[in-house]
């Protein structure tokens, strides 16, 4: 932990849509952070975002941002394949680290990232934002208070509003980049339990013409935990009605649900029935959660506690994703130990 | 109370839509009743309904039905203006009486009906069916259990699905035939309290071209109770989205709500948002309540207890309606004592 | 089809809770049926129910009921292991047949029942009552109208309110008697598609002390259809909050949901938050559906059309259940062809 | 309009809870504003808030803040009785003005404020924040699109979570400070219509022991508009379940509703039923609306358009409140012209 005073001086790596939103949060929404630098390899991108958000420095090379002595923490929002190396480099430079999911794409990389942060003694937090969404957090609190007893059946789902480029989606994407959120949610909703094995099925139902290239735009996963609980994770890349993220945990003493497709509480009653608006964009659903996770990160950088979700959480969710990929390939149940050993 | 055994042998007076539905309930839905006779002055109407429902006798003159020794109880579903005389005649003949609302159109008639039933010692129940709707009954139970503390603010509303003939509606209809339900509900939701005064406004908003003839198709009433509670009743004759009956009671310790415009729990999520079907017909909303009130009546005829809602309940709701009519005419608050004294 | 006039004269076989409820419906709730006979092997059971419901005949041997010339249709509500033989006997006697689920416990028996009804030319309807629940039927209508496009992800779940005797539950029960409802619902919600394979997991989570005897009180099933759709069925025998049956279908153009744990629409707002009552009993959730399926049956006996769900529907749901049992045993995906060939 | 570039330089007058929250929004949540000065007569208050929020100047005398050439706009969040004089002074100094509700406590003062802003040509916006709440704004949009046809019945209610000091509440407070929000909402939900008259009842139901001092903690108002629409506004100062603000507009073609007492979408199902958390604080319900109204103000200061709600809106809502006070006193309907003439 750094013991500096004042707002945490953060450097942002990556200025795509989520990077830019994080930049806005760091610069404007979170009093406890300052956005001091932006790095993006695309010509002019870092300058533009830095200028708009009042950051003093703009870099095309993330290494320069990491080396900047004015930067005490980094938010890594680059493409996923660069995450691990950036974590390792930032740790080596002694920077506190917030890294978007997935932190790594292999178990070896996950271990490398965790080890680097541990060796450097720097905070490492992973961007599983759903833990910071009000409804999901309230559900977890009910679980912690014993309100549902022992979890027995869990569900987590992600349905994106569509508009993706099927040619750009790799076979593992739905597990490594989308369902990894659900895997983290399911683990978080079943505290203390470990995953035994998974069974995954997937298909190209939105774009069947890409099925031959291995596209999976729809997937369903069954997960068994060592406390007996059985979980289902489900994803689809094209929901006609908007962005749909929900969770449900059923236990020996009750059930909690979280997530809602409604954009707000307005309801319209007319000759065709009763209707209400649905959430169209990821950012509309998780605006506050994205902000809150960074506010928590800043508090932890200033010594409030150990950041969560941790690198170990990222590794555990990754292991589920990797087991799913193997399960789809083999059509069989895959023990988690088969991908982590 | 009659001490006969077996199903209660009921004669139905009036075979309009609610009469016919009551007839079906008596004949088919309620094991504790038999429909033995039907009376309706319209040529052939009683025969037709009696034939379809297996009743043995059909009369054009209600007096003949009342005199029929096989009939031990009557359900009066004739037009409202005949209710009181039929109650009085049935009481004189020693029949148990279920009468549709309004039991009477004047306080004198209400008193006459109550006195007749009392003198004859026959059960008298009034058709305020909302008391028997599951959600409304559950709300009242919460109130009885102290779940909202002392009632302070109440609301009851009725919105019909439209299609009425404005030329057939009299100025007092909205209060005497529609809002009288809400007046009973509000009294029932505020147990033990008496109404002090009312202020009513009304207008012809659905059919403004009939405003000159005194049509009121929209009305709002403010009611003050002697325990301080303030209630609002509201009605409109043409809801585009169907049949809407709701209640709300706010008190010192909480709130209960009852009523729902949704026809069922199905929800459809699509590019236009989230939607669900609404209830289009009165009968769809209150089918079970209409049946339950008659089942209760039968049980009370067989000695289970004193029927409710009582004649006194009908008189109290009527008094509110009459005060409303005067309030609309004068534009001023009207004390209940002004119409009951 | 019989071309008799008047109400369908039905004999009831089995007077357990569902048999008795069906008997009440036949005798009292459905004008188009008469309950003429009851059979139950338990001493006095048939007499008691027949007496209460006004049926003229009571038998201890179902064969006698089937042979009764006054009986033109039978409702089979005996224990599941007798269903097939009773269907075959009733068919041989030329009776129209309504049989509770499961119609058969083996594919051979299912084929035998279907063949017997076909050979005799009698109507055969199976008691998958959810198809007749208002919300589920409305969901199916949306699907039929194209409101969700092509189904891609489906869910159906059953959670019983608990109180079962774990010693009395056999390993296959959760699939053959409980989830068989969900299997039918999922097939019905994905019209025209066939099941390819299943993967099922199950455990004794409610009563872990019975796990060694093969008890499954919790199960999750993944089903792949030949149109690409992926379905999840889920069951648990002990929901603390009551009886929970829900369905969800997500497709290329939207989603429909059906089922609701709320007992009614009343809501109570208090210092602890907002709350509402939940449904505690199966019969509270499906009262109208149980009645409607028999009303439909009667209409079909009188020639309205071919009864559904059909024997083939029962066979198809059974095949899924049998594949699930094998999948739990082997831990592997099981093709439907493996249990039907 | 000022044609300066950069964020709007705002001075905050008053640092009570809403003033402080507005200060945070100006300093941190809204990129288009800078908080440059704070004024508060309480010793040390302005310094403390200015220090925490990074404002450069702190004043005990609002006149000094208004005279500060670095301040180009003021947000007036002082006690209500000072609002008008501050508006007039700020206008005279050429500052853009955002004033909390109520802008004035008399019609004369309202006219004076409006005239001062008009004479100075400065923007004047009033803090009716509900217009900026997502659900309320969506409801208004439906109205504007014709989704409910012509408004006929409206409802707006405010129930505070309690904890007020009855000795500090004046007789008019419930109308001038609380229901004035609802009056604005009702006018805004019935665009283009003018209020004809009101009838108001009120009582001390939360603290009956203060009734003798004229306390009103509960009130119900009926409002007639010149397009025939009838509205009800309702308030209570102590809701056991939290903060409850809702609106409903029924018209010739449908209904819209806005507002929800639920704090978030989490639901908990347990042996006692189904429950969810309710909103406990004003600020939890309107956080985004409070921010959005100031963001809109800043945009209008920079020339985006004429600010709304306007001074005329404030005057119109005030007139309703004043008529209500007279109506409570007289027990009679009061024409709006009686208080505005």
C-alpha cells in the first residue's frame, strides 16, 4: 500500500469504451482519484482522451505510463491478451493495479500475474463489476446473513444486446470474456465452495452461418460445487430486448434474485397491455457498479483493505472458462483439476 | 337462519350478465347451493337461463319466485331500482337474501330493507364482491393484524374498460353503482371508523358531448373519517387498457396495496420493451370473488354466521354516494349527517 | 369419439389428493362432465369419495369401473406404476382416457399405451397440466405468434414446498414424476423441435443423509434440441418459500416468462421493506389449470378435436427422463436415441 | 446568457444537506460546472464545505458571493424565506440563477423574482427535481407522444420517511415545501392545462398532539384543471417503509406510472413470503435527478436553451399551495384566481 495522501493518481491504459468510461470515472465521478495519464497505442487516442478528461500525460506506449513517477496506480483496460504482461510490468514498477477481466487467458498467466503482484506487494483488483452492482451486492448480503441457508441451485446469465461482429469472435470468447463474469458471480454467491467440474454446450444460434468457423454465440454451462450446489451459467450475444444480466440463488432456507431488464420503473398501460422500457446498453445497467469498483480500488490503494475481487478470483473464474472450452470440444464433463493441474 | 340440510335452494331474480353469472355459480360452481328457480320479466329469459342451468322453475314475475316454497333463499340481480322492494318482499316471505349493490337508492329505502330483514329474522347479504377478492382480503388481514398501524391515507379506484352508452348513464350512476364499491372498500379498510364528510368532483371527460345532460363518467371523491384518515375514491368509465380496480391503505406503520391490472403473470420482452397482458373484463378480475361471496352466503344461510357485508354496510356506502351527489351539485364539502338525518 | 349427448360420464380411478381434486372438478366444477363412478383399492375410499361427490358407483377394483357401461370415460389418477395397464384396459373397453403423468415408466409401456388407444380409436390425454395454466398458455401463444422468434435458450423449473418422505423417494422419481412436467413444458415451448441429448446432475441436498440410498432431491438437466435450442430443467423438493414453477423462453426476437411464486397481488410495505405472500401449495398454483385440462378433455371426448397433450407427448417426455437417469449414472451426456431405440 | 467558455463557475448559497449535495455535484459530478464559492451565515460552515469541495472562496454573507466577479451563476439552497431576495440580488448582479423550491412564499415575491430575472436577462431555473428523475421523465415522454391520450385523472404523492420535528413545522409547510413538488409534477404531467381550483384537507395524524398548534403532517388535495382533468396530490411526513414518491396519469388512451419504493431489484423469498428493500432516504431516490437538473442548468447557462422549470412554473405551483392553505382554513373549494388576483 502506498501511504501517500490526497487522491490516488491513476494512469489509464487503454481508451476503448470501457477504458474511456473508467477514465471519466477516475477524472470526474470519484473524488478519491485523479486521472493523471492515459496510454493508448492508437495514434492520437491517448491525447484526445487525456485532453478531454484533463489528464496531464498521454502515452502511446503503456510502458512509459507505467514508468511515470506521477502515476501511483494503473487501470488496465487494454485488449485482454495484453492484460497479464501489463499487470506484471506494473507490479514490477510498484504500481497498484486494477485490471479488467479477464486478467489472464491461461492458468500460467494467471499465476504469473498473481505472483508478480504478491512479490511487489502491490494491490491487485480485477474488474468483476457485478459484485458492486447494488442488487447483486444486496443479494450477497442476504446470503451472508443466512437468508437462504445453504446454496443448492444457482443461476447467472448474460445476454448482450447484439450487434457484434461474428467474424471477430473467437471460439473461447463467450467463456473467457462474457461468461467469466457469471463464473465469478456464481463463485461469489456460493462463498467458500470450490468448483468440482463443468459441462458446457454452445452453438452459433445468432449467426449460424459462422458455426463452421467455431463461433459460439450461445452457451449453457452446468457447474457442480464441492458443497453439492449446482449452478447454471448462460450467455447469448444478441438479446432483442436489450442487456440482460440476472442472478438467482436458491438454498435450504430461501432464494434471492438480482438483476432486472427494466431500464426504469415507468410503466405504460395501453390498449395493447402494460409495458415498460428495457435497458439497451451495458453501461446503463452497470454505470454505478463500474464507478463503485474503482472507488473501492482507490480506498484500498489508500489502505482500506485488500482489494477484491482478487487475482485468485480471476484465476478461479478463468479455470471454469477453460474447462468449459474443453467440455464443448469433448462433449463431456470436465473436472476443474484437469485444467488447473 | 333456516336449519334445512343439503344445498341451499336458491332462486335467482334477474338474468342479466351478473345475474346469469351468479346463476352459473349457484348451479355449477358452488356445491353448497342449488339453483332451483329463475325469474326475469323479459319474455323467455327466465326459461332460457333456467333451462341451460338446470333450474326447475322459471318465472316472469319475481313475486312468484319469492312465493315458491321450494325457494329458501334469493339472489337479487335485477336493476337497482327494484332492489329494495324485492328485499322487502323476500324478507316478508321468510327467504334468506343476497342482494346486488346498491341495496337501495335512498336512505329511507335502505332503512326499509334493513328493517324488513331484521323483522323477518332472515339473513341479508350485499354484493360488495371486492371483500372476497384474494388480494383485497389479504390486505384487510394485514390491516387487522396491525401491519400498517392506524390508517391515515386510503385510496380505492374503479376504472371500467369502456364501451358504455352515455345516453343511458344518469348523473348519480357513477356514485350509486360504481363508486359505491370503492366506498365500501374504503370503509372496510378502515375498520371501526365512520365517515365525517365528503367532497366530490365529476365530469364527462370520456363523452364531453353529454356533459350538458349531466353525465358524469369521471369522478374523484375525498372522504374524511372520524379517526382522522383521509380517503380518495376515483372512477372512470373508459380505461383503454382494461379493467382497473385497486386499493391502497397507508398507515402509521406501513402500507398495503391490492389489485392489479395484469391479466396474468406472463411477460413478453421484445425490441419495444417489456410487456404483459391486462385484464379486459370485470368478470376476469372478480370471477373467484363473485363465487366466493355466494359460497359465503350459502354457509351463512346454513348457520355459519351473520352475513357480511350487511345491510348496514350497504346503507353506509349509500350515504357516501348520496353525499357525493350533493357535493358535485354544490361544489362544497358535504357532511354525511346532511344526507342521513 | 363417442357421439353421446349430455355431460361426459366419467369414472375416476384413484382417490388420492389429485384423484380427489379431479373428482371434485368432474362432479362440481365442470358442467360438461358427470362423475358417475369412483374406484380405489383402499377399503372404503371409493365409497367415501363417491358419496361426498354424488357418484353413483364405487368400486375397489378398477376393472369393474372400466367394465361399467355407464362409464364412457376414465380419469386415471392411481399410482404411476399402474397407469399403463389401466390405459390399456380402458382402451380395450372403448373408454376415452385421461391419464395422469407419467403415462408410463418405460418406453415399451408408453408404446403399449399409445398403441392400445390407437387400436381402440379412443381419445387419450395426458395430465401435463401446465399447458393449461393461464400464464404458460399465454407464453406459448406469444411463441406461436412469432413474438420471440426462434427459441434459443429455455428454462423450466419445479420446486416443491417440501415435506416429502426421503425414504419413499426412488432414484428416478425426480425425473419420472417431477421433471417430466418440465420436459413436457420445454418441448411444448419449442414447437416442432426434437430433443437430441441430455446431461443431468442430481444430488440429495435436502436430505444428504439419504444420498447413500440413491435419493435425488435436487437435479439440473441440460437438453439440446435439433433446432439448436438449449434448455435447462431444474427441480428441488423443498423450497422454503412455497411452490415455485416457472418457465422462460429466449429466442432470436425476444423472451417470454411464465410462472410466479406470489400467491396474490397484495403487497405489504413496512419497516422491514416490501413483501408479499407466496404460494404454499401445488393446488393453489394450478387449481384452474387442473380444471381446464379436464374441461378440454370433456370437449374432446365430445368431438371437439384430438386431445393434447397426447400419448406421444408423454412418451417424448418419458424418454428425456430415462436419458436423465442414465446420465446421472454415467456422468455423461446421453443421446435420446440411446433410450428410445 | 453568458457566452463564457469552460465550466460554469458556480457559487453555492446555503450548505445544509441539499446545499451540500448540490455543492458536491457542482464540484465533482458535473464536468460542466466548477464550484468556486460557498456562502453560509453559520460560523465556519462555508469554509468547511468550500475546503472539502475545493471551492476557492467562502463567505458568511451571500451578498459577497453574489458580488464576487468570479461567480457567474448561483445555486440558492438557503432556507425558503430568503429565496426571493437572493434571486433578486443575484439577478441584479447579472448572475444566472438556480433556486431551490419554493422560489417564493407569496405571489408578490414570485412576481418580483420573475421580473428581476427578466429585467436582468439572466437564466432562472427552479429546483423541481422530479422532472429530471428517469422514470418521471419517461412518463412525461409517453404523455408527449400521445401514449395516454388526454389526461383525465392524475395522482402525485410524497411520503417522507419520518423523523421530523413537529414543533418546527408550520401550518403551510406541507403545501409550500413538500406538496409544491407534487403540484409541479401534476402541472407538468398535464401540459398546457391551467388549474381552476383546489380543495385541500389536512391533519396532524403522525403527531396528533401537535394538532392544536396547527401542524399538518398529512394532506390530500383535489385539483381541477381547465381541460377537465382532475388531480389528487397527497403527502405524509412519516412513512414507516421509507421514502415514497409516485405519480400516475390516466388518460383517454391509457395510463403511465412513475416512482417506486423499492431501493433496488433484489428480491428475497423465504418462509415468510417474498420481500425486497425499500428506499430509506430522499437522496437515494433522487441522486441522479439532483445531479441532472444542475447539469441541465449549466447547459442552459452556456446557451443550450431556456431553463425549465421556470420562474412561472414556480409561481404556478406556489399559487396551488396558497389556495390549499386557504382551503384547509375554510373547508371549501378555492379558485386559483382567489390567490393570484
